[in-house]
């Protein structure tokens, strides 16, 4: 559990020739955004790992770390609350 953010981010790859250049889990064609969408929808880590047995807990944490880093660089325009 002592992996640094830098170590986690090394589990993510971006290659213009793979998955249209979208960030993927290294060695897989699974988009980071897919994993983040599943987490946002309420899926547990165990559920995701059961559906994608080639992934590890560290891969899921790497996706979260990548999303965290991206949010430092960009923002999403959200509707104002009523």
C-alpha cells in the first residue's frame, strides 16, 4: 500500500496507436475513463476486478491517481446548483 503517486502513474500508458491515444491501464486496452466511470457509478473495487480479472487493485488506484492529476490541469463545467 506504500506506492507513491509516481509509481501508480507508471501503470498508465498513452500511446497514439492504441485505443485512439486514450489513457489505458498499461498492458491492457482498458481505458482509465471506463474504470473511473464504473467507480463513479458505485461499483466496488471487487466488482470491477471480478469483471476484469487481469486487473489488480493497484491498477484501479492508478486510474484514480490519473484522474486526480488530470483534475489539477483541467476543470469540467458543471451546472450551478439550484
